[in-house]
């Protein structure tokens, strides 16, 4: 299998985090080339190329597939209650944080100096953080004490909310959500999440340097 990957993508980071949680499963990471669009009609990263030539898009689908085929305990956890909590956090992340984050990236790569447009995303981000703050676990990881698919989905998005967005809109929305903010402090030090978040951070810094060099 091959994973079409970009280190800065929170959605690709979600898959890499799952791989690390599954014991560092060795799947080749490749950057999309000129032929990627012809292979992947949706055209989004990540995409997982299976051994039979099938290309799976969408990080949630990829993580579900890998959770099932790779060894080790399921990252959906092992009771109906725990699975429901994991699924809820993944769903809230994908419904309420992923869309404004997608719009953020579109602006970043097409009109990065448009501060007004970036600030216009604030209500959508704030709404998503409000919902997640209600349901995030009070200690441990996102859904409960154990690391799960919820952490793979949520924590890379929170990197952009906490470490990138404030410098662009002039306020830190995460600071207004105490439960979620406390979770972020815990998860960014977690041995599974931290190395992947460092990869996202390094990619963002590289982008900043390249952008500044063109100004």
C-alpha cells in the first residue's frame, strides 16, 4: 500500500497518527505527482493506494479501513459506549471543524493576504469548538482515557486552530473553550500524537519561509 501524503495536511496527519498508534505500520508515503489527478478524481490528500490498485480517498474512510486490516487493538475502542464517544468526536470534528479549515486552506493558497476573508471564518470555527468543548473527555484523550480515532481526527485540526489561526485573525478561539484547551495541552504531549504534530508544525514553518521569501 501507498499513502499519498502532505505533511502539512491535518487530514493526512490523521492517517499518519493512526499508523503510529498501530505500531508504526510501514506504508510508503509518497507525494502526489503530475498523474495524481488522473488517478484521484476528487483530487484530495490523503489517498490510499491499495495493493489491488484501488485508490481510497477521504481520511475517515482510510482510517476506518486501516483500523480493520492492521494488527493491534481497534482505535474505535472495544465497547459500544466507547465506540459511540469516539464516533461522536470524529463526527463533530469532520462536520464542524473540517469545513472552515478547508476554506482556510483555500484562502491560504489563493489569497493569503485577505485578512478580512480569513476573519470571516471565525464564527464557523467558534461554533465547531463550542460543540467539541461540550463532548471532549474531561481527562485522558479525546473520547476517553485511551488514544483513539477521535484523537487522530481532532488533534491535527487543533494545531491550526491554536498555533496558526491566532496570528491571522488576532485572537485565539481555543482559549475560550476550557475543556478543549485542556485536552489540547494533554494531547500535544502524547507519545503517539506529538511526533505527527511536530511534522505538521515543521511543514507549516517551511510554508511560512517560502511565502515570506516571495514577498
